[in-house]
């Protein structure tokens, strides 16, 4: 698409939007009412095909949660429903608040790359992964769609989509206030009030504030009195996973006439918490045998987490979101259009991971802190004064600093045919512009804290290693669908979307800047001292030994894809549907940090003959997915069921890999050339009585790497971050016990099957410390139980809750570093419990 065509594309969207503001109403029918979430018989209504229909009629695998279920489960965000949905898993918050990785049926949103699921909130697609786990208002309904959804729901929907609906202002004064207190000094206060301003204008104001000290304590900070205490025993509030956040939001819905509606929203939030709560675990079987110390090859599931950083980590995230959605009934179709803006500003600073490579061993500060803390009980087998640990109480590991800012503006226009007709169709255009800044830096720790800059010469914490890139992305898309339901209950639908993403990246690393402590990686460990500068490049990709140009040049690339989707379904009975569908999902390629290829080629392939193939430009990901199933209702609609099988061929699956070495650390997106995934899933829900519902769902996923140019020896391994199976089972009740008194309860067990976190699994890999093997890095299956019990009287509800009721220990995230000989793992949430008050009027 040339620049003139791009300008024409934008003008088409803006020009067509004038229809929404036209004062003349040509249609005779009323505008579409606010979406309802239940049919007259109580069955959930969903919008999986961008039109309201019964859940049992949708020819796809979809999990839908009503406001009643969400409230009984204590779900406040879209991310909370992941634990309620089989075949879906999430890793969130181990690095920072916006670090959200969702896996659906083997497809995962890689760190450093785009998400793999579309996140649609009140009809508007959000670009940031963090939107899934942020408070967007009182949840009315959440739908989790599985399989490629790009043809209907837009960009990055290669694995599926989360469709979130929040409560709109009503036609009378109403409100809801909530307060809770739990263990680990956990508090939550929230409230929302809606009121009509006039006959055709309603407004809503809301907000929330929450805090927790988290589950894990830093045994080093802040005083000597607590230094010998281990996590779980400390009374020290200096946590490694604490957080505090607050949000305010407003909404106004205006209906100037019977065929037009405008929905305006604004949201602002701030988050402050800890970051990078990881431990390093070594996977060196040969070294363990040689030394007689099994801790050099420990099973990740048996690792005992110990946190003792001398830098108390800090993650700050500020979010501003604005949107305006308009709908207008044109008679022959409904016109919907929106414009949305979001601005995410995010940074983190934490203790560094590079102590083992002795970057700062020549610093007098490192020597002094090591001498003073020799023998301090850090995580085994590392030891102060012997094998230097990462994230240590000394200054020898430096400081990690990251900034990830994202600003975007998007617009969409969509024409949708009236509902209730045999012929259904829609067509639309979409545009988005994204501006990003991503930097990852290592600063020297000179005992004076960090400096919140990507690059700094401040003598308190000068920059010693840097990756810093700015990017601009233009996204253009056109889409449409047509479907027809025949009188014999056969329904056919075809959808098509064309996406084109034009990406540009520039590097911000100063070419002439040099390090003070970090030496030339080609000579082995660094040799910098306080008096003799190491005088090396901040980014080894600038080193002519690895990059003859000596520059990190701007990058440009265009990624495009046609995404078809075909669906057929047939009603065996009015309540039973069989279906099949096929579609292609697409996720744009992108850029790794400047110098990535040069660093990997020069410092891994030359040293280890690793034959790792990475690029500064990673490829687009596509997913050709098939699904067939049956769903319906039985026994006078008291039992709902669904059963589906699926098969996917994925090309250039994007996965994250963390490289650590004498150059520092490197975060890379790689492509796995070919992946095959198949599985089966089903669910059953039984309304046993008017007050008791029982439910269960299960998923089994079989995945295999068929070709991997990046690491050829991983062929035959499973796809990273994909649980082998997941099972959910439980029940919920709403039992009347007296006039205006209800007992409310829900209990649910969640089984998460064995999970690999890297393509490198039972493979021997050469590393800095000998041959590594990662067979012990797989997470074992584990089961958690969540429960809630309360009493509702008129407008007041008092509830007790518990998450991970039996305090099961597991690790939630792992960044495998094959050539380092280990991985960095983060612990899962422990048991939390408390009491909650909810008042509605």
C-alpha cells in the first residue's frame, strides 16, 4: 500500500464516520438496545460472531461467564477468568505488571512480541496486553473464544479472543461499593455510581484502590534484624511481590435520537509494585556429579525460593485510555464506529542478574560488600564469596533497568446487517498507529540506588549495557463476512480479513559511549576496575568484530496476511448443534533489539558452535486451525454440554528466549518454523436444583515441534508454555434461607498439567559451565482450589474467600537460558484469604 493509498484508507474511515453524526435519521426502527447477557430462558447470550446469539447456537468452542458467575468467583478483570477456563493458561506479573502471557491451545503471547489474543472491551479492541488484567469497570460478561478469531475480532487473534462487557449506566440511580481485607495486608476498596442526567444521557463514575504486601519477603532488606529470616517467616514488609494500584474511570452514554447512540469512556490508572521476582536454578548434571552437589542440577519443582537482593525493586505503570463508540441504525444495517487512544508508560528497576559473570568484580564497592556478606545465606548452590549469585545482597550483580512505553490511536468502522434474518453480513475498515520505546539496560550498582534513565552517565549508577529501540507501526485492515441459515437448519458462514502492518525501528544506543566496568566479552570475563575503565561498547552489536558496519541501522519491514474463516453448522434438534470450522490466524512479525543477531552469532555460535539462528527481524506467525464439535442442552435445558476436537498447523511460532552471558542479558523473539497441535476439550454444566449448579470442563493438548531452524535439536519436543491438560470442576449455589436472605457460594478446583517453558527440554546443550540438560525444568502438574461463601441480605453481601486454599507450591514462570546452563523461575501465588463486603443500591 503506497502512501497515497494509505491516506485514502484513513480518509475513508474518517469520512464514513460522519454518518454517525448525521442529524437526519432515515431509518424507522429504533437503535439496537444495550446488549443483554441472557435470553428469556436464562441461557447466556454471546457475541462470538459480532451479533447477539445463544451460547448453544454458536458454532465454535467458547467459554462465557455471566455477571452472576463472575461475582461468585470474585473475578474483577478479564484475566481472572483464565483460571475458570480449560485450555487456557496465563503467566502474569513475574517481570512487571504489563508482562502478560496468555496461552490458548498451545499458542502463547511471547514476551517482547505482540499478544496472541484479541482483547475487546465494550466493543473496542485494546492494544496492550495489560488491559486484560486491569480493572475496566464492573464486569457484566466475559467471553473466551478459542481458535483464530482475526476474521471477526481483529489483529493478534491467532489463538483466540477475550470479549469483555462492562456495566453501562442505567436509566435510574444505582451504585455498588466493595471493601475487602485479607492476609499479607491485602486491601481493596472500590465503588461505582451510575445516574441519568436527562432522558437520553446517562453517566457513570467509578474507581478502586488496592494493595498487598505479597507472598514473599526479601530476607536482606531493610535491617540486620531480619537478615536470617526466610520467606514465609519474615515480619519485614519489604516484599519482592508487593503491589499497590488505583484506577478511576468515567463513562457517558448519549442517545440523541431513537437510532443513534454514543458511548464515551475514559480511564486512568497507576500501578506501583515490585518486579523481577526470580531465582536462578542451574541444570548442570555433569557438574553436579563432578562436585557431588545435587543442587547444581535440582528439579525446578523442588527449588526453595530465597530472595535477598540489595536493590528493592520498583515497577511503575501509568495508563490513560480514551474511547468513543458510536452506533446508528441505518435501516438496512447498523453502523458502528469507534476511535480509541491509549498511553502506557512503564518502567522497572531491580537487582541485576549478572553477578555470576563478574562484571563488577573490579569495583571496590563489589569487593567490600562481598567481604562483608561472605557466608550470607543466598539461594543455593550460589554463595557470596564463592559462586556469585544473581539478585544478590552484594553490589556485584549491577542493576537492571527497563522502560516499555506504548502510545496508540485506532479507529474502526463496521456495517452489520440487522439480526433475525436468514442472511447475515458485515463489512468494515480498521486503522491503528502505534509508537513504542523499549529499552533494557544494566547499570553499575555503586551503593547509591538506580537512575531511572535508559542511558545515563550519572556517577551514582552509570549505564554499562544497553538495548534501546523506538518503533512506529501503521496497521491497515479490511474485513467482511456473510452467512446464511437455510430453512432446514443448515447455516454457512464465510469471513475474510486482510491485514497489513508497516513497521519501522530506530536504535537509540549512543555509538561512542563506552563502559566503565564491563570488559570485552571476546577476552572472557571482564577486567574493569575503579581506576582502569573497561572501555567497551554498551551494546556488543556495535563491535566491528561481530558487526562490520559498526552501526545499528534502522529497520523497516511490512507484514501482511489474508485471514479467511469458514464455518458450517447444523441443528440436529432445536437445542443441539453440530459444527465445523476452519480459519487462519495471523500475528505480525517484528524486530528484536538492535544488535541481536550480531551478539548471538559472535558470542554464542563462535564460542559454543551452537548453530543458533536468530534474526534482527522475526517472521510473522500464522495458524491454520480446524475444529469440529457438538453442543447443546438436555433434560429440559437443565444440562448444557459441548465437545470439540481441534487441529492446528502453526508456521513460525513466535517464542521468547533469554540469553545471558559475558555481554549481559538479551531478550529475543525466535521463530519455530513448524508446529503441529491437536487436542480435545469439553464441558458439562448441570443445574441440579434451582439453587445449585455443578460444572466441569477439561482440555487435552498434544503439541510437537516439527521443524525449528533456530535450534534444530528441539524437533519432537513439546510447544513451550502449553499445559498438557487442564481440568476445572466445582459447583456454585444461590440458596434462599429466609425472606430476602441468600447463601451464596462457589468452590472450584483447577488442575494444570505438566508444562515446559522452553523448546529446549531433554536436550544436552553446551553452556558456560559445562553441558546443560533441562529435563528437570518442566513444571509438574498441580491442583489449586478456590472457594467463596457468603450471605446476602437485601443490598448487603458479606463473603469469606480463599484462593489456593491448600497452599499448593508451584512455580508460575520460567525463563530458560540454555547457554547459561540454567533458568530463572518465579514462584506461584500462595494461599490468600479474607473477608469482603459488597453493598448495592
